[in-house]
């Protein structure tokens, strides 16, 4: 029920396209707070032993098309298993957020981009659509993380 209420609120919030990248990021911040902050904190700083930091931790991935594709897959399909991030170990499950509309996922990715030094969103709707078209388990997405960037 809570998820259905959120989906309705998201649809209302994203009823019109944002005028600027800043508007998109502002919507993403609200969506992140509603969907991701319980594990990653409202500022995306992460919670030790629970979920990795995302702020100031995704620059390398956001800087390559392979990394961007990986992040799109994480949002759509989820992530499960052990990972290392900024010298910390995590072993958990991030649920998929494929039930959220593309506009919501793109807004969250835009906000995360700003939290990693990007002035504008770097992950495109086409990249998100490609991730949605693929069938991956959260464990398979984690294995993408381990592959060399050019193999992803």
C-alpha cells in the first residue's frame, strides 16, 4: 500500500518535465529521500555495515558509459552480494526499483550525479531503457561490477 501511494505521488510530482537539470535533480533528491534514504541516508553518505555511500563514491562509474550502464542496471534490477566501496565491505541486498517510472529513476540518477560532482545528468533515458529490456538478477548485476569496464 505504501508503495502504491508513493507511485501515485511520484506520478503527480513528475507530471511535467523539469525545466532544468537543477529541477530534475531536486525531484531526484525528494525521490531518493522517499525510496533510498532508509539505507543510504538522505545525503547519500551510506550507513556503515548496511549500505554503501553513494555521494562522492560514483564518480568513476558516472564517468564511463560502462559504469553508467551498471548504475542503470542496479536501479532497475537491484544488487545482491558482497561489494567493496570506499574501503568498506558490504554484503546485502538492494531491491530493484523497476516499478518506478523512468522519469523517477532518471531524476534519482540526476541527483546522484550532482552528489558526485556532475553539473548535469549523465545517464540517459536510452541507457535506462536498455537496462529495462534486459533480464538480470541482483546477483548478476553484482557480477557486472566485477568485470573490467570495457567488458560491461
